[in-house]
């Protein structure tokens, strides 16, 4: 087993900024060649230990900001107007871009990759939409889709 400083998050191994113990083969054949981690030896141990402490402090600040943002998001009820068929179905499904734009109006900045639909929104009514802020913080907001008359 050797120690590796993680440069990026790797599922079931470690998060970026952590020092983890992995097998030598896994580090040599997977983590280091793909620039996911850096092998720690006697010459760079102190450098990466100090970097880990700084990373931990930055992570705590970031997580507290994300927690405050999650509190704002989970209480949100957004409304969007879309053109509908006679049977109450939308002409297409709602995209993540619509959610990003609605949140931008509320001064919440996210990317469309962070928007997760339970199922695609294709009808009027209320729908739950999850916003993935981190692997642990996933607040849900309520999206109300209101139909407008179709164009003649």
C-alpha cells in the first residue's frame, strides 16, 4: 500500500485534496497515468500534507456556502409557462436550461449539468426537480408548469 494525493474525485477511492492509501498497482496503472492522483514519497510528503490542510479549510468554507444555497433552493416554487396541446401535454419536454434561467432570475447561479429531473417534464402540473450541488447536497425544488393556449 502506498499513499496518493488525490487531484480529482474518484468514486470509492477519495476526493480531490485527500491523501489516501491504495495498492501500488492501482496507483501506478490507473491514478497516476490519468492524472487523478500523485504518488507521495519522502521528498514531497510535507508539501502534500500542507496542501491537504489548506484543501480541507477551503472545503469547509465551500460546504457552508453550499448548505446555505441548498436551504434557499429547497423552499423555492418556480412557475413556467409553456405552450400545450389540447390534451394538456407540452409540445416537448422541459430542458435543464429553463431551470437554470429561472434560478438565475432568483440570483442563484448553477449549470445545466447540476439539474436532475426525476422524470422528464412533459405535462402541466407540479414536478420535483433536484439540483445537485455536491455529492451529498441535493435539494429539491417544486416546478409548476402552466399551459398557455397554442398558437393558431
